[in-house]
C-alpha cells in the first residue's frame, strides 16, 4: 500500500480561510460545484472569496511568485471543481501561475467522514514538482488538515517549497496546521512509544508530522487500542 509523504512543520503559517462553512456549504451552487460543475464553482467562489484574506496572502508571499497548486479530489459524484476554480481566481488577483499537473491519485471519500475515516483513508499525490520552486496550496475545505499536510509533504519531498495554504472554508480552529510541542508531548505521553511506532509503520511518518487538529483528535481518543480498531473499521 502506498503511504503518504509528510514533512515536519517548522513554523508553517496558519491556513487562510476565506468564508464560514454555512456561507459555502449552504450556497445554492455548492452541490453542483462539489460534483464537478466549473461554472457553479465560479459562482460559489465569486460570492465567498475574501479580499482581506487575499491581501494577507499577498503580504505573506512578500513579492515572490509561488505557484498555486489546488487539490484535485475525487468525490462520489465527480471531481471537485472548487479548488481549481478558487486557485484560478486567486491567480488573477495576485498575478500568479497555477499548476494542474499535481493530482490526487486515490479516492478517499472524506466528505462527511469521521475523524478516524479521514485518518485511515489518506490522500496520495503524484505529478511533476519543479525543484526549487515555491508553492501555495489551495483547497475548498480544511477539517483535520491531512490533505494539505500530504500535498505539502509530496511537494517538499520532490524538492519544492510550500509557503502557505489557503482554503475557501473550514472551522477556525482547523486553520492551525503546524503541530505545537505541547500537543505533541501530550499525545506521546498518553498513547506511548509503541503506538507511535505502529503509526509510523502504518502511515509512514511519526507524530511530529501530524497536524494540530489530527493530534488533538488522537489525544482526545480513549486509548491506542480504540484508535487502531476504529482506523481498521474505517479502512
């Protein structure tokens, strides 16, 4: 089984979230956009993109010209059109290029999934990364942040550098992607070295590559055996 590629966070900035979940998910064009309708995605993005967040990204990249790479995710109804359209809109605002060659190669069915389901079925990416190039990740939603973590890990393992991540929506507490030391220590103390060893063998990376939300979810779980059982069931 292919395992995701991840890298440690090293002070990675919080994801820039443009709109609240209700504004996006209750938008009349959201279902069609999620299932692959590019015109519906344009309407959705036009109505929910946030100029203040665009300016924050402009300051964050500080005159550099990173490539915007969107998450091409397979949904049950089709390929989600929102990330690519969102990336194109950001590119227009910021005079940047987009990449459509880096793609998700598996179906993970994360929409509506539990936290264990998201951890069990992790996205795998493939495509051409330009060594030395800088990138910004673009997705429609951030939950636990695993998709962004895996896309970042793929790009950086191939010689690229990821500067930031932007999503159209998500929970505010999900914006913090980089795992802090206190949460990492809490997780390790609660579940022990043997569980982290199992995790690394199963997924290919240690706890320090988890997102803050993933680590919080695992630390809130009763015990390591429960996590193993629920991940196995979700697979």
